[in-house]
């Protein structure tokens, strides 16, 4: 019986149990500056890259307050987003952004109305010294 329990535990660990993947991070870990690259993923428009900065000012309950800035494309866009599990979702203008928090990394997509508006985003937490 013990062998069966150990085998089942190993199987769940190796296969990646959905329950393990849904461990919620500390919401306050989001607070601060995140910087990285946004890559346009439109097949017909060609790929282009830009510096992307996300600043999270505060997290209260499930609400996340901050602003997003694609450098060189206008002023930063303020937002009030939601944090569910490890996924941050927010809207800025006509764009919906969904980012997954994995330690000190945020990654995901910004989707817009047109095919050429879609960006793949990868950000790292900027450590203050």
C-alpha cells in the first residue's frame, strides 16, 4: 500500500498536477517596476520589438493599480487590473493584456482590435539597489 501511495505521489509531481500549478503568489510581489521586451506577433506586418515597462503601484484585494508604457509610442497608459491566481489582466484603451507571474518574471500577451496590435510580452522585476 505504501508503494502505491509513493508511486501516485511521484506521478502527480512529474505530470504537473493542476492543483500545484494554481498556487497563488504573494500579491505584494507584483508591486514595483517590471521591464522587458514587447514583440509584435503579426504575421503580415513582420516582427518588431520595443522596450516595455510596467509599473505596479499597489495591489488591494484582487485589484492591481499601475501603468504600462511601450517606450516611444506615447504616454504611459494607467490601468486598474485584476489578479486571479497568478494571472494579471488589465485593459488600457482598446488593448487587453494578460500576464502570468512566475517568480520574478511576467509573460503573456497584449491583444488589440487588429492583427498588427498583438504583442508578446516578457518582463523581469527591476530590483532596487
